[in-house]
C-alpha cells in the first residue's frame, strides 16, 4: 500500500511538471521567438519615418528627399542629386521597404584587418537615411557571399576606420535584393514621363452649296 501511495505521488509530481513545462513553453517560447525575430532585423524603424536618403556607389551619388503636397498630407519623393527630378515611387519604395523590414540571415565577427576580404573597405554601395527625428542610419554593402544569395554588410559602422586592426566588427549577411535595390541606372530612379496625348483636330467645316 505504501508503495502504491509513493507511486501515485510520483505520478502526480510528473504530471505537475509536465503541466509546468507546457505552460512555460506556451508563455516563454513565443516571447523568445519574437525577440529572436527582432534581433534578426537590420534596423528598427518604419519606412514612413525616412525623410531623406543617399545612395553612394563607386560611380555616382544620389540623394532623395520626401516632399509633401500639404502639411500632414500625402508625400512623394524628389531626386536632388545628380539632377533634380521627380523620383520613381516604385524604385524608392523597393529600397526603403528592404531597409525597414530586411533581416540578417546571420552575423559573423571579423577583424578590421579583414574588411577588404568582405569588400567592406571599398563598398559597392552605402545607403544613409535620415529619419523624422533627425536620427541617421547607414548600411554598407560589400561583396556577395560564397552562396550567391547574400551580401556582406555593416549596419551603422563607425565613420572612421578602427585604430586597432584586430578589433572585432560585426558583419551581417543581408539578402541579395539589396544589390538590385541600389545598383540601378539613373533612368530607373526617375519618375517615368507620362506620354503626351495630342488633342484631336477638329474637322474643317464642309462648305455649303450657297457658299460655293
């Protein structure tokens, strides 16, 4: 009888532990997953907060500014450099959406001396954005990784090169889409001109017999 009581107690304890583990997983795991997802994001701002951005490549520098038709109303984008023009909303949205929602596949640590190996000493593109609170963020894009699916990148790296070449620096692997988003010909950054429609000419009146 005593053995049976001990067995029942052990079973009760086991069931209690199982319930606690299940409760822990239900409450904690989603929070951990959310935190993990948040850590994978490159930046923590929404695209509608971006007011100004620059795309710098070895060939050119482009700058864009958000403009509003009325205060608090709908906005559009204007290219300021290298020429002044209405910007292509699709091209701008493609880049800004990736900046705001893009996630890093993983992060690796390298030394400052290794920056050239990853193409980050002379990047293929550098994107700098200014938010509505005057905060700035920078994404530096280097070489394509060995799989061809990602680019090596740095988010908000120090402006000046590290004095210590052995200093560890975090390098992200970001989607290859960032190359497509930044490496565009100038014509694709401009808003396409709407085709001009010619007004139909009015037919000449047919002279009446009396006027002949």
